[in-house]
């Protein structure tokens, strides 16, 4: 069967949902969805599987803020910003009346946390007073009080069942990579560290058990993220991990006798239910692709999400007896899963050791050689996983073999690997990505003269880095919301992002100026050979628009011509990416047109 080119609108217009959160009564699921053509709030009755749209234009077109319930289940809390600038104000959406009230004001980025089980309050993390710290917000009046005042970012995870204590993660260690578990009273008093595996360990607070006995903690003291249960009253620790992959507790059962543990191994994710008393495990949901979510209904039924490279995400209800019911089916329109290209694992051998990657390789037409795309994930503390990705499926249908490299600095492979690029940004991690280009070039079905690098955020940075540092490898690049001058970005960054840059570089631009300079593509712009497509949102607070503008201006200074050597597009009413359908379609139309203007493929060898 010949390969048919997927139309951008056909694929991207399939409905998406995200941000799903279970109600306090465990009977309704709230989520963002764009079935109407615009991102709105939706409610799903978990007993019947029926969904209904509850908002009609009151939420941002492309909300990036978490969605949360009030403790009484009568309202939803969401963040409203201005055209993607992420300066979120917390808003309350009353489910009975549809009324929307803004609860906060002033400058700053606010992230909504969990509701109190005892009072009309919700946790909020905000940087409006210097660094990101923990606040309690009255969800009726909007009164807000600051509970912590750490110099580095602090993030709350949960309340005790009586609503008196708040658990959080913060770092007061000299080691910037470390973190410990704290708790504080709801009035901001009696702040104390309650767990740390050591000064170099990163220990993060998770959910509290419904009976208040345990707090779930994720610790990398063993060298890889592992889950444990901390008995709050005694400090006793019960390890739960297998050590076979990065694992964390995602939920307690209503009776606190079981927990759900999610494990990530080589780009796949599975969910197990673990009996607290014995450690006995049983698998929950599918074992291929990526299983996410994980929430208990009142009767012990477990909600999970599942996707794999050729199947879009769906929500499943797994009953205690193992019976599986599809609660939200994936939609495909006129398409079918067999139209999509599966992923297979490949290994790159570099100076960093064995690097895991995922390869999507469509069948070549007779006499055709495929192009190649190395699609780079953001973060860098993130990873590419074996789930459905419309970007990759579009590239594959356009005749490209697509490789996703989990380069040094990625999560999923342990603490040492995740920290391997720190102090070496654009060094070993860039060599790993370059090795991906060489792997594609060595494939006889791929034209080595048509290999492109692309990605967003850190993936956008890596695209700039590849085209200026390894210009001989690439026929083009697609850099979305990327970084070109790290020192300049440090000066524009919010406090929590400055802390991240301290971790990545081992200090500030004043302390380690040469690291910032040698890692910045703007200082190698003269080495650019291949055409580059630059896409950047005007309101991006993470990687500000100045990053793209400075690189464009540098190219012009060097005599490069826009429209020939580079293409430049500022995306209005957008920030650090967008989930809005119109925005996504426009972005990929520009990418498609850019790729189509690159030199034609050479014929396959006879």
C-alpha cells in the first residue's frame, strides 16, 4: 500500500483532552478539551461515560495552567493568562451557574494545587513575591496567605486529611540538585523538614494517604527515582520500588490499603497496584506504550489513560476484578491506526555510553529515499516516550524517518544520566543528538543530504546548537521557542527559571561566564550553513522572544538573507507553545512549507 500524505487539518482537528482531574466525590472527571474547535472545560460522569461542555469561552484558548476542583466539588479552579504569557490569575468557575470570578490579581505566575479536605481553601504556588513559594487561597473570598519563604523554589503536594498540615518539597542544601520533604501548618507556622535521604538526594513529597498515616515520597538516593511511604508519626520508611525503572506513587486507594505506582522504562510507562502491607503487585491497564493518569473511584475501580505510537490516548476504567471498560474512546475521524507508523527502539553508542532512541521509519516508495528528522524533546529534564505524537506522524507521512533521542540530561534513565549534561550544556547532549543524525545518514533508505533537526524549547535550543556546531550534518532546522543566548535569557528569566539555569550551568553568568558563552548558538551563528525556520511566540515567558530576535539580527549582521538562508515568524497571541487548534495548524503549515522548499530527495541506490 502506498503511503498517503496526511493533511495537517485532518490529523490535528481530531479532539484532544488534557488536564483531567477527578472530583473530590470521585464521581466526575473535569478536563480541558477542544471538541468544539476551541479549548473549553468539560465534565465526564464516570458512571455513565457521558461528557458535557460546561464553559463557553471563559477559559483561555490554550490554557497551560493546571485544572483543580474546590474541596466541595461545586466549582473548578483554572488559571487565566494573557495570550500565553503564563502570568496566571486564579479563576473560579461555578458549575451550577457558569459564573466565573477572578480570585487573585497582581503580577506573578500562579500554579493551582490541591484543595483542602476540610476548608474552602486551595494550595497555590506563586512567584509574585520574589521566588516561587507556597500559599493558601480561600476559594470563596480570594484571600491569600503566604506559608513559606524559601530562597529557592518550593512546591506543595498535598494536605493532611484534617486540613491542618501541608506537605511540600524544597531545597536548603548547598547541592542545587538536592531536595527534601517538609511540612508546615496551614497558618504558616511550625515549618520543618520531615524527610531527607541525605544531602545529595532529591526527595520529593507526593500524595498523603486518606487515613493520614502515610506520605508518598519519591527519592533518587539509590541513583534512580524510587517510591517509598513515609509514616508521618514515626518517620518509618517503607520502600516500594523494584529498581527496574524510574517509579513514583500516583494515588492511594480510598481505604489506604493500596497505592498505584507508575514505572517508566526505556520510553514506556506501566501502572501497578501495590498492597501496602505486603508489597504484592498486580498490573493495571495495558503493558505497551504509555499508561498515565491513575485515580481510584469510590468502589476501587481505577481510571487510567493509555496511548502508544499508533493509537491516540483513551481513558479506561479497570474494575477490581480486572474487567476493563473504555470510558473515553480515542477518535480517528476518517483515519485508522494502521495509517500510523510504529516506533522501534534503537541504541546510539556515543562518548556518553549507550543512548536510547525511538525510530519511526515509514516504508519508502519504489525508487524513493526518505528524508530524516531528528526531533528533540524539551526540558532538558524530560524524555521522549512511545506514545502517539501527531508531529511525528505528520513527518512520517511526508516521507521522513523520525528519530527521537533521549540524550544526556533526559529523565527516565537514573540520576547520573539526568545530571550528565549539567555544567556541560550543548556539549555531550548535543553530541548525542548529532549521533542521531549520523545513524539516519547511515541508513540506506535515508538520503543523508536531507536530514533535518527540530524541536521546541530546549529542543529549539538544540536545533540552533546543531546547525551552528555541527553544520555539516544538517539540511535544515526547525527551531521553535528556542534559546540562542543563555546569559541574556538569564537576565530576563523568572526566579524559578533562574534557579534552573543555576542547576544546569553550575552558577550564574557572572560566576561561570564561559559556560554560558560556549553553550550559546548566537556566538557560532557565522557557522550556519543550512536554512533554518525560526518560530517563536511573542508572549513567551520561558524563552522570551528576544532569543529569536537576537539570533535573527545576528544573521542579518552576518549578511544572511531572510527568505533564503532563514525564515522568521513571530507567533502573535502565543507564548511557550499553544494547544489551540488554529495555532497548531498554522505552526505546522509553516513547517510543511519550509520542508517542501528544501532540496528534493535523491533517488535510492539501484
